[in-house]
């Protein structure tokens, strides 16, 4: 669901067999992703909001402040993913119908929100990596900088550059008729190939490569620091805990990179192909197009799964939530029977 270009493949297929398979397979997978993503992120938001209210896991004032700051960033990630998932049904319907039936305004809006959400997620992951670096390597500085209020404000401000980066989607997108399939409408990205190429490259550099370099430097510094402390025999329990939290954060970043890399790669390949025409409509690239789209949409499901797999604290919070829900259900049944 990369809004820089690859999602403009809707309705531009000249391969009838691939189009027929996609019209059946993609909606099924999208419904599964939508159900898993919405339910997973809803649970994440409930758990994280419960943590912030109760102050669970606060061993020291410093760990309380930095932990709450991390929770604020995870909340921001879940909010961005839920907003991105809200756009998925429109793209699913367009794939099933092999055309864009929702008009010019929704074409612009879905492109804008798709770009803004993916950019905000990348920026938030970069901020998460920087906050982990400060917490592990420079805890005194983290204590002074990473208050929950400041982190929440920073997470909100990240939407400013994300929305600025997505503004061309709102301005230049339009619904048109592709040359290759003149019988259906498609949601275009830009009017000229050159404009789309410039924007696609800029989006890739700012919303993907720059955050990725920031993340790599931050986590590389963290692992070098922890490696040095462990080999020096100075790795107390708190540093081991920080190492586990850092590994979870690094897995979130790795999942984001692997999920979005095929989509960005396909976008850049299509933009570099001048044979796609001057209208901004891109031809399909065979099964890899379906794969790239599936990986991009599945990125919205990965974070809750990684929380459960990587974080023992999150698993405990999840079990506690289910037990509390089960107890409330038993009380309701008992009262109804009485």
C-alpha cells in the first residue's frame, strides 16, 4: 500500500489471468489483515493506556519516565497503523473491481493518508531508536529529555513533516483512464512521469532511507555499548533488561524495513521505467506486484505480533487483560442467573 507509486497499479493490468487471481486472492488476504490488524492494535492501545494509568513496571523514577516515553511512541505507531488500515477497504474494493470507483476526492485522500501514515511510522521508529540509544547509553540525558510529555509532543510533531511530505498526493492525484486499459478508471499519482519520479525518489530518501540510517546508527551504537559492558563484566540486571527492550525495538524496525522494502523497490523500478507512460500510470510487474502490496499491508499486523513474541512484559499484560475480561464475564453471568 505504498502511496508513492506502487498502489497506482490498480486497474492497469494487461495480464488477464493475473488480474483474475488478484481479484480473488487480494480481497481475502486484505480482510484477514484488516481483522488481525484492527484487533491486534486495539489490544495494544488498551494495554498501553492501562500501563500509563496504573504506572505498571516503574521500578525507579528514571525507568518510569523512559518506559512511559516508549509506550507513548508505541501508541503513536499503533495509531498510525490503524489509520492506514482504515484506507485498506478502498484499495481492496478497487482491486476486486479492477478500477477506482470512489471518485477524485477519495483518490486524493487515500493517497495523502497512506503516504502520511507510512512516513509517520518511519519517523516514529527513528525517534524510538534515538530514545533507546539515550536510555541505554546516556541514561542521565534520557532522564532529563525523555519525559512522557516531551516524547508525546515529539511523536505528535512528527506528523508535521509526514503530512508535508504527503501533500503532493493531495494536490496532484486524480482519477483518470489508463492508456493500457481504457475501459476502467485508475487512481493516478501524478500527471507527468518526471514529476512522479522526482517525488518518488524524494519520498524514498526522506521517509525510508533517512530514518533507516538513523535507526542503524542508533542501534549499532547501542549494541557496541552493551557488548563492551558485557565483556568488561559490568552488565547488571537493569542493563540486561535494557538489552531485551532494545532487541524488541530493533525487531520492530527490521519488520518495518522488510515489509516496505519490496514496495519501495517496485516503486523505484516502475518510476525508472519510462515506458510506463507520461500519465503517471504504472504497468503491473507480474506476481511481484501482488507480493509487494501484501508485504506493505502486512506491516500493519507485524507490530502486535512482535510485542507478544518478544516482550515478556507485554505477554503478562495481555494475560492480565484476558483474565480481567473473563472475571467480568463470569460476574455478568452470575448476576444474570441470580
